[in-house]
């Protein structure tokens, strides 16, 4: 298992991963790029220049978790999405692409900006897996009681590993 992240220079971090972990991270980042389509902006040139789109609330549970409603009122939420979702989608995709492009076996240094992109992307990956697995606060107990032969076991262990990486990265940045 990797040692995760440690503090680096100028607000950056040092990441240490084994080749299999890099493969998994790149695969997960690619999965995120497939799940989150690019932001759609309006056909109106001024609205497009401002990043204004026309987005309805997602019906897919993963996308609904990644892009939750900002308001209880559906009309207010729709209006808020119109002004924010295209940029949010593009940001999540850029963060996943950063993870994909900077994940390296062995020791790698990440800039402060890359580390922040990793932090956001690890959170998105955990939200995605957590939603798909219907993770609860008892996840660690569930993993401890789960047989390694259980077909869900690899996904739960991956979720747990992403939690460890996120914690390691937060501590390195702190």
C-alpha cells in the first residue's frame, strides 16, 4: 500500500504510489470523466461567454450527489444551476484529468494547485463510489464483517482506500 501524501515545497505535496495504485487511480479518474459530461452552455453567444447553461436537476443518483440542489425551491435551484453547473462540471472534469495526468508510480511532487485538484477529485470519487455502494457511517464495520469473496468487497476496499488518501492529503496540506 502507498504511503499516500506528505508535505512538499511551496504548498505542494509529495505523493507515493505503487504501479497498481496508479493504474487504479487513473481508471477511477477516467470513470469520472465518463460519468460527468462537459458543461453545456446556452446557444446564446452572451450567455455562452458567461458560462450560463440550461440545466435541469440530474436524475442519475451519482450526478445528483455530485451536483446537489442549492435550494429547496425547484425554481430557485434551476436558476442557480443555470449560472453554475456548466462551470462546476468542467471543474470536476479538469480535476479528474489532473489526477489522471499526474498520478505516477514511486515518488511524485504535486504543486499546490495540483494538490487542490487531487483533493477535490478524491472527494468526487468517494461521493461517486459511496452513492453507488449506498455507503453509511457504518462502512468500516461492514468492511470488517464482509468476506473477501463478497463481490462488493473490492469496491468497498477501494472506497476505504480513497478515504485514507483523502485524509492523507488533507493532513499533508494542513
